[in-house]
């Protein structure tokens, strides 16, 4: 417990040394310092003019909840341009209506064209209103927020970089939520990536790269990137065969086909992935998820922190074999293939299994002997379990005989008519045996259970 201005607040201890990202989703609940990046499509209304207040309020509620749990929350937000566009359009309409009335002497308004609004001017007009809105929303949860505007130069200038770092750490120390945005009113053209202190530094081109750069600079545990899609797909989300990627590993970029950018914002999914991989390399875990879906946006942030399967999780630890999801998909695909086999093909497979038990008897018994020796040395298995673990020549022969009996009887096991009922003339109802489908079988120390199943 620490105190600031005589107000005590609880901070969570750091769960790990920074420098290595979490390997699994279940570890995300240990994240202490979190950056939430809100894309333009998340905070902007469908007409691209004004903010989606309902979504924004829900996000503020979730961030406040995590902040009050003792976590250190930071927000990288878009929306200043959209908010400013709304304000400037209102002012232009009001100004034009007054001039129209004075010129014509009539109070009736005619259709008036709205000029194209420059993005920098919209950002300048919208920044203060955006921050005032955040401030009002966070106040409802007794959380204080602070606004910070940055450009790429603030990271490349060493003194400015230190100042920014110190300011953010001081705000977090005082239990304040920093709300960071690129200063779109004066933002210079993006500079090419350069090398700073021996580390490949990402250039701040948009809020995606800003969030990644900030996450690494502040040694955060988790970066949550909210967009208007469920996560990363292996092909453009609108295509028929698009599949959501649950876990994405560095080096898998070649397996992904990126689509076009969203209706608003500077970056697309490709920019998000590049920023995410850069943050991952810097030791920050990353999740890209949907922040606009009405059924999940109200708890998407807290669900991610709780380790639930939401969006795409970026991990550097790639399993040696297929993931659980991949194994399930392979089993389902294999089951459909097997279901379409002819009876003689099915019998041939089972005969082959029986032959393998006989032909590779010595190899199987040798592997079983190693299992038994390891179990006895560790002393973790009771005698009945050791007996179940043990294989013998007679057991293998018995299994092979049983498999051959099943193969012989499989000729009529599928497609056999059990019952036939005449419903009407030329209309019969038949009950026919069909393949049972894919089964998940859990068994313990009985290696002979697999051929039995």
C-alpha cells in the first residue's frame, strides 16, 4: 500500500520480470501494466462524424474496473478527427444558415454544401472535446485521467523521450490513467525506422505503431488492440473461406493474406500485425480483438485479461505439434473421410492395425518397459496402476485377435437396416446404422485401451 496526498491505494506486485512475453492466454491474468489501443472504427460512429458514445462508455467502465483492481492502465485513442469534424460541421452549418437568412431575408434554409474539412483542423477542434468526454466518463468511477499528445519526434529526441517516459511513470505512480494520442494537428510526415541504442525502433506512423512503441518503452505486460474485426484472419474477413487465427506466431506472416483498411483510420490489419510483432519482440504480449461487436464489446477487455479465448493472441512460444484446435479439426476431417469408406476399406484398416501390433511387438514391449521403470523409480503409481500400465506378449496377441474379429464383422456394421416401416405407398422409413462420428476418449495408465477403443 502506497499513499499519495494522504489517499492510500493498493498496487499489485509485478508478476514477472519484463523482457519476455506471456506464452499462454491463461497467464494474461497476471498482467500488471496494460495498454489499450482504441482504433478509429471503435470510437467513431458509422457516419464517421462523431463518437460512438455507448462503446466508449463501456470501454471506460472496463478500464476503470481493471484500474481499481490495482493494475496500471494506459489508453492510446483515436477519435479526435471524428469529434472535431462533428463540431466543425455544426459550426459551418450554423454560420451558413445565418448568412443565408440575412442574405435572403427568409428563415427557410436551402440545401447547403459542406466543404471538405482538413484532418489537422478537425483534430485541433476535437482534441479538447474528446479529452473532456473521457474525463467526465472516468470521473463516474473515481478514476483520474490525463491527456498526452505525442509525435514521432518525441521518441527520436532523447531528451523528449526521457521526459515522456518520466511523465508517464509519474502518472502511473499517482494512479492516473494516461490517455495518449498522436498530435494530429501538427504531426510531421513519418520518418523511416532507425536504430536507437542498438534496438530496432518502430517509427510512429499511426496509433497502432504508437501503441506498440509506447508498450515497449513503458515495459508493459499486455497490449490490447481493439478494431472492428474479430481478430486476425488468414484471408480478408469478407471472403468465404476466411478463418480466424486463435494464436499467431512470428514467422506466420506468409500464411496470411491481408485485405483493405477499415473505413476510417490510417492503419489496416497489416499495420496492426507489424506493430504487434514489434511489441512482442520487445517483451509485451499482444491481443487483437473486436471492440465494436455489441454482444462482446461490453466485456472484451476484461475477458482478454481473464485469459478467455477472445481475438488473436500473439505468442513467441510455438508448440512442437498441432494445437488442441488443430487436432480437433484434423479429427473432424479424418472422421468425415472414414465415414465415407466402403466396408472392405474399413476392414482393411483394422486388419492393418492388428498386423502392426504383431509385427512391432518387440518395439512396443521395449517402450512399455521404459514406462514401467520410470513409474517404479518415481514411485508415484500404486501397484494396481502399475499392473494396468504393464503390457505383455499375450495382451498384444489378444488385442490383435480382437481387432481381426472386429474387422471381419465390420462388413455389415455400417449401412445395416435395423428397422423398416411402411409410411405410405412407395414411402418407407428405415433405421440404418451409420458411423458414430468423432469421439474424445480420456484414459489413464492403460496402453491397451487405445486399440480396444
